[in-house]
C-alpha cells in the first residue's frame, strides 16, 4: 500500500520536475552542434604550446590542472574517511583470514582458474603501466591506469588466498605511496612558485611532440596520479575485503 | 534524435532518484545513486559532442575531421572520480550501519527523527 | 604579492597528505595537533593578508599562467575580492578554534581526524576564493566528502552513520543538479569562468534555459544551505558529528551554500531585468525556513539537535537577506554570518563541554546537573540572547542592517518574521541553559515527547575529568569575544559594507577578471542602527523561555485545548521529519520541481 | 548510420539504468550495474570520448561492482552466521 502510494506521489512530482527541465534543455544548441569556443581554443593551442596531441590530458593536467588537484584530494579524503570508518572497534576482533565468507566465484584448488588468474595479473599490470605512462599521448592516464593497477591485484585474490594478497596490501607502504602521489602532485604543481611563476605552470622542457618524455610535466603528473590512485584503490578495496574476511564481532566469535 | 540525449539524461536522473526514494536496502540505494550520477556524465558529453566528430586526440585523426570538445571530457573524468569515491564512502556507511543494526533496510533501523 | 593566492588552498592540502605519515610516528598526537594548528594559523595569516590586498584591488590569479586569450579565459582563475578573502579568513579562524578544542580530545581514536579537518579547511578556502564554476563544484565535493567522513566519525553508534548517509545522499543529489546546470550553462556560453559566463549571459539575455540552469545551480547550493524543503539532512548530520566538526558545519559550511548562490547570482545574472522575480521567491523560501527551523528548534530536547535546527532557522534568515538583492542587505548578511558563526560555534563548544563533563546532551536528563559549570553555564545562556540578537553583538548589527534595508526596499514582512524566529531560537537555547545550569522549571510538554533524546550520546573523550580543561574553555571564551567584537567595532561594519558593495558590482567583477581593470564603487554609508529592536527580541526570547520552563499562567481548562493544538501541529512536523532518506529525496524533488516550474512560469512573462 | 547507432546505445543505457534500479536484490544488482557501466562506456566510445570510456570501464564495470559485491558478501556472511 505504502509502496504504491510512494510510487504515485514520486512520479507525479517527477513529471512536474521533468517538464520545465526538458523545455529548458530543448533550447540548448542541438545535439552534435557544439559551438565552442573553449574546446576549440584548447585544441588549437595544445599542440603548439604544450607539444601534446592529447586534448583531454592537456585540459586535465595543464589548462585545468587545478581541478585535477582538487579531484585527487577528493579521492584522498574519501580514502581517509573510509579508513577512519573501518578502524578496528572495541567490540570487534580480528581473526585469522577465513575465506568462507565471500561468495567466492572460484572453488578452492581449481587449477586452471588459479593459473588464469596468475596469468591475468602480469598482463593487467603491464597494461595499466602502459596506460599511465602514455596518458599524454593516447586515451587513458593516471586515473584509469591506477584503478586498473589496483584491480590487477585482485586477480591475485580471485586466484588464490587472501594471504597471497597480503604482501601487496601492507598498509604503511600503500599509505606512503598514496601520500607520495598526492603530496608529490601538489608539490610539483607548487614548484613554479619558487621561481616566481604561477602555481601549476608547466615548467619542464616540452620535448618533441609524440615522445614519451614530452609535454613538460604531463607524464610526471600522470605517474604521480597513477601512484596515488593505484594505492588508494588498493587500500579502499582492501578495507572492504578486510571487513569480509578478517574482522568479526567478538560476540559471534565466542558463541 | 537531437532531443534523445536530453530525454535519457532526465530519465536516468529520475529513475535513480526513484530507486533511492523506494529503496529498502542501503546497498541498492548506492547503486541507484550511481545511476542518477550517470545522467550528469551524459549531459556533459552530449553538449560537447560534434556530429561526425572525432576523438580530441589530434595525432591520429584524418585531415578535415572535426574533433569534439575535450573540456567536457575532462570534466566528466573528474565527475566519475567523484562519483566512485562518494559511492565507496556511502557503501562503508552502509556496511558499518549494518554491523550496528543488523539490517540493510533504511526503514527498519531506528532513525534520528523529529 | 599575488603569489599568495593559491597558498590557502595548497598548504592545507599538502599538510593533510603529510599528516597521514605523521600518524606512523610515536607521540603522534602532540605532533598532529601542532601540525594542524600551525597549518591553520599560517592559512589564517595569509587570508588576513589577502583581505588587506583585496581591498586595494580585486586579486585575480590565473593558474598555470593561462592568461585570457583575446578575452577568453583558458585557465582557472581565483578572483579574490574582500568578501571572498574575508569569508576564507573566517573559515580558517573557526577551524583554528575547533582544533584548539580538540587538543587532547581524540586521543583514543585519533586516526585521520586532522587529515580530514585540514582537507575540509582547504576545500572551504578554495570554495570562497575561486572564480570558476567547475572549480567551485570540485571544492563543493571535496568539502562534502570530508564532511561526510567527519559526520560518521563515531561509528560505535548508528546515529552518526545514518546521519552521514542522509547527508551524503542528499548533498550528492544536489551536486548532480549543480553539474546539470553547469552543463547547460557551458553549452550556451562555451566557458566556465564566472566572469565570462556573466558577459555571455548579458549579451544573450536570460531566457528560460539560462534561468533554469541558474536555478539548478541554486538548488544544489541550497541543499548545502539547508533551505526548506532541502533541509532534512542537516539536523541528522549536525547533531551527531563530533563537536569541532559541528562547529564548522553550522558556523560556516551551511552559510557557504548561500554564499555560492549569491556569488553566482551577482556574477551571472544580477544585471538582467528578467530575473527580478527570483528575489521574491528566495525571500519567501528564506522566511519560511527561518520560521520552520525556529519552531523545530524550540521543541527539541537533544541539545545538538536543537542547535542544528536553529542553524536551519538562521540560514533561512541569511537567505532572506541575500534575496533582498541589495548591497546594504548583503553587508548585513555578511555581518550576520560572522556573528552567528561565532556564537553558534560557542554554543556547540559549550555543548561539547557539557557532554565531556556530564556525559549527556539531553536537556531533561541534565536539568540542574550543570550547576558547577560556572563558566559554561552563563556563556551558554548568553549565547541564547545573542542568537536572539541583543546589542551589541554581531548578530544584532547584521539583523538591524538587514531589517533596515528590507523596510527601505518595501518588504515590511521581513522584520517581524526575523524577530519571531530569532527570538524563538534564542528562547530554545535559553530554556535549555536555564534548566541545565540553574535547575529552573520542569520538563515541558513541547519537548517531552521529542523522539531524539540525546541521553544515549556516546562520550567523545577518553575519560571523564572533574574540571573543564583549559583548551576547551579557551575557544569558548574567544568565540564569544569574537561575537561581541563583530558587532562592537563600527570600522568592521564599514569595511563589510564596502566589501559587499564590491561583491554586488557585477560589471566591476567582470572587468577585474577579464581585463584586469579595477572599477570604483561607493559603499552605502553605515546607517544609525536601532538597538531597541535587538532588546525587544532578547526580551521576547527570555519571555518565551520562561513560559516554556514554568508554563502558561492559565487555568487548566484553558490550557488543554492549547496543548492539544500544539501537540497536533508537532505530530505533523515530526512525521514529516521522518529520518528516512527516501522521504527526503521526495521532498527534494518536490522542491526542485516547484523552483523549476516557477522559473518556467516567470521566464515566459 | 552513426546517428542510428548512437540512438540505439542511448536507449540501451536508459533501459540498463532502469534495470539497475528495478533489480532489488543487491547481489544481482551489482551484476546489472556492471553491465550498465559497460554500456555507458560503449556510449562514451560512440560519443568519441575514449578517455571517459576507459574511466567508466574501470570504475563502473569493475571497481564499483567489486565494492558492492564485497559489501554484500559482508552483510550476507553475517546474516548466515
């Protein structure tokens, strides 16, 4: 009864919301008729002044690099929050990892799958590093590569035991990497201040267009962001995983 | 065709909100939030699209092709990161709250009210 | 000197990252406290310097050296006018006092607390200083994420988690609307710099699309500002956050929502005839919020929830001040923001001390138990009077200025509504204060059936002390002194009026950002303010508090219908504030639909 | 041709989004959400945004469903005990 009443109320209000919004959206330039000028100006200047053909990377790390700095710290804040909220509590205790809890897609000892997982791992690792370092030339970059890097490690988990993953998820190491990425990115952006140039100025030599070391600070930014994002997502998923396999409530343990 | 992207944008936003409004499970609610958020990616990319355009990566495009707007793509990238992190945080709230109250139904936990 | 501009944002962010490393060191608590205080102090000093510089000329800082090309802004700009710098400084000051309060405080569970506080500070700085629409959104989200995490800090309880969940969901949906509005604006104007969008809007004329896009931005920011019907998350979140976080949430974060609306209004659309209808709309929203928040505050017994609802009410008053769309009223808005932020911060800290000493924040349980708190008690009651707006505190100056401008502009309804709502919020605090610290009165029927009691509130501190630590009393005294100072120095009021005149000068802002030229403005001279209204409001608050404590001097047969009436109203209000995020979303959609329909109707005329 | 393809993908995204919301069981929902993320990234590809498509792929189709799955696992495990 309540459900259907909610549904009726919701959709009648939704109609009232959608109607004026649709009228407003209809007056926008037609789909496919982007008129600029921001994007066109960026594309007209990014090869000449930044020696990068990758328009999106140029916007993300150079023209609007400050947004990306904020974005990296959003990730940082979310991770700090996640670690804060999953801190060990008084009424919980850690037990040795048990794997029964997760709906494991992989039955224990299924050799082909374990092998496939082990095979996938180096492959994903290579791919993610490629995506990170070529961020200023091809689609992709620090963020995409970093997330892929983090998920690569979860093939280890899928193909084995939580214990296998453990060496990679040493929290102090990952936290240091995450700090290195975030603070490094911020410090790199701040370094021009030391020579009296504006924050986030692209200081390094621009190099030959299309080269791995070109576009000034862009590859370095990608590397640092990849470092932070990779470490952060590893920590994040580890925080979830830890809740599943390591932490239980004291009461339940005793009973 | 030219109004379809806007219609899909509005639809995704509203269906996501509908899911949240009627959700009986906090985890379900997070996924609905994810759907609602995708409407913003859609609108951003739609307004920067250029008919028969190519990706804004200048090295490989055929001569004469018009690249689409890279700025909205950069904005959408930021948006995706934000969405992922906020979802992760809300999932943690859901997880911890489940530990405390033993239920995922937001309507069964004793809320702060009044 | 313009090199200073990015530092208030960048320093806290870097320090927040490094503080994670410090947590690994032995003796980390003292180190973290020192690091936090040092960072905030530095930011405060830079902000003050920026305030001084910005009075000479609006500072425009282009990140990455991307100066405008042929008048088009390619990069992100910080546009620092006195109002922006002043608010940033205010945020830093409140953070400093909050961190002083939490010295020693989070000893047992102190991980990542400093990191989040510094990130929160950095985001507020960026939010105040930026002149770019998308950058505003980025800092909006950063502020949000840090705030959600701080809200859920006490994971031992379900209240904080539920509050954080409601907060995060509602604010995220608000952020989606900001993005949708931003996308529409970008599509029409092709840029993201506020000044650029403003010039484009001026040449295109504000049609339905631009007005609707602006309205979507406003809805997103009004969620943060907790204006009805978007306010439901606020009491759930503010009431459960740790004390220093509540101080920042109520003292500055909510107000920043209105600041963002004001900033967008004056940079984008203010010089268009077509949007003059919005003033009336926001004015009625603000006044309704003020009344509802005050009413809800009056019927709470959970102290932090009471203060949270009073924040809703005062946020409504500030929205009404903005809605007058007048430089003088905006000056009143800024003064009120400072005065209210200081005193609300002081009240939250006093509540934190009560929780620390007496292990509860429930008014009825605590009745008469706070007699030995000789410093906190009187200040808490004084806080009630300040909220009501007695002279010469900052709240009085701000309110008097707003009321005077409202009357001059022909809105006679503003004064009585402001009087009623500020007196009611003051009365709620006074009633609680007199009951707790002096044992006055008996539990009254209004708060007796309040569902959120607050006696299960978990202590925030490791062990109970039999006296109030110095580090807790110090920020309390400083906050009340600052609230007094805001109102007492006329020079400050003059400066604020000049700042708000600059803020409202759309043309000057655009010239400064896009062409680097300074435009001159003449501020409103500081008028003679009436202190009688302030006293009246304080007296009304006292009277209402006494009525609530000792009951009406009426015979029983007259009291019954009166009680029944109020209990009926209360039941409805409490049912509406159900605590379920699903219901809040429906309210949100209803509010957005109403605002968009209003846009559609009015833009067609 | 191009336009028809775009229209089809737009409609599929809308349908998949509806599917995510109407799948009430979180475990199944995480799979549908993964599919939705995949479709979104296809759409972004079609809209000539390879960077965004790659992001959406790693976040929407891999990382987000993984986190949802782990949360479900935690809550289910408790309910079993």
